[in-house]
C-alpha cells in the first residue's frame, strides 16, 4: 500500500515539476517562485519516500512527531500562499481601478469637448 | 479665497435621493461632481438632469475609488476646494458653508466633520457605544492621530490637501488612509461638528473588519 502511495506522489511531483519548468520557460513564473515550487515538490517526494527525514527534522527542532512537523509547515505554507494571493488580488484591483477611472474621465472629457 | 468650490458626490444606486442632493448642493458650491460608481439604476441620468457633472465607473469600485476619480477630475480641470458629500443625503448642506468659513479662517488644509462634537448626534446606540470607539482605536493604531470621529465622510479639502492626498484604498479604508496622509504630509486639519441623518444603518461591524483587512493588505502594497 505504501509503495502505491509513494508512486502516486512521485508521479504528481514529477508532473508538477514539469509544469513549473514550462511556466518558468514561458515567463509565467519568476525565479523565486520557481525555486519555491521546486524545493516544495522535492521536499514532498523526499518525505514521502523516506518519512524518517521528517522525524529527523522534528527531533532537531523539538517537535514530537514527524507528521506534526509536516502539518505545521503545511499550515504555515498555506497561510503564506493565501496572503500572497490577497496581495496579488489587491494589485489587480488597483490596476482595474486605474482603467475604470481613466475610462470615466475620458468619456466625461469627450462629452465636454463635443458639446 | 477665490478658489472654485466643488462637491464630489460618490453615488451607488442612489436614484431616489440623488436629485435632491444635487439640487441642494448647487446653491452652495460652484460645481457638483457625481461619481456614479457602477450603479444599476438611473442614478447617472437623474444626477445629470439635476445639473451635476457626472463621471461613470463602468463597474462598482468602492467609495474610496469614486472619491479619487472626483479628485482627479478636479485636478485636471483647474483644482480648487473639494467637498466630500455622500450621495444618500445623510449630510446637511448647511455644514458646507460653515466648513468653508473654518477652512478660510483657520488657515488649515482640511476640515473634517465630526458627529461627536455637536449636541445633535443622531447615531444608533451600538454604533455610538461599540463600533465608533473601536474604529477610533483602530484608526489610532494605523495613523497615530486622535480624532473624535474616525470615519466621517464629510470633509472639505483645500488646494494643498487636494494636491497631496491620493487614495489608493478603493473601499471604506480610504477614511483611515486620509488621516495617514494628513500625518505624513504634515497637513493642518480642523474638526467641526456636523449633523448626520442616517437613512440606513451605514457601515456595519463586518464592514469594519473589511477595513482592517484592507489596511493590513495595503501596508504590503506600498
């Protein structure tokens, strides 16, 4: 059962890494983002293939079980990703505002000059 | 003071009240500028018919965005003095003349309305006792400026304030952002009592949480 799980995760990670490489090549992902996702998927494959790695890290920083460490790190990563998404959405909202504002000002100006 | 005085009125689905608001303002200011913030009713048509300059946002962007569109229009058309006035008729036009006199006499850059300085504060109890004290506290954390009324939409901006203040917050967080600008740019401000008559409850507690979220996210945008 464990070997099937490890193979599935390895396949998922491989697909994800291919996708990261493609996005990087198409300039859809920055160097920092690409580095983050490569490290993330490699770490996941390493921990699933050799769970003692998580236990070793957990022992090193004083957390009881390796699985707890994985949970804590996952939650922290998810919080970070959600936060980054918030920042990105806010940036897009500001860009849209500039477009909507310019459109409003231009159509008023057009109406004023034509009348 | 020989500056042109213009009222900026952000309005979203205010077709029932906008005509009355524009007409009442026309006797007090030189020009009324209504920002129709993506309304789905005929707010823009009625405002134009009542004699206002109307700028139309094709989608609803929020009050802060609408006010900044009004600022930009005024900057592009000669500048002057700007009055922030809500489109739902909750403010009183009589307060504008008084605010303009205070702006001229005090030499300040901006006059801020306060519901808590005058005797006639028609404010719902929960707002007065819970939401506003909390809002004042949040405002202080973000701006380090103590005001009697943290989020009052009635303001009069002199030419310097108009040049210096640029809203980046689209929603209600602009009310805190403006205080940040006042502190950062060293603008002189005065608070005056104004009367606010609520037609609806106004900003709710959840809206306050959105303001805090927007302010925190905004800190990472600069």
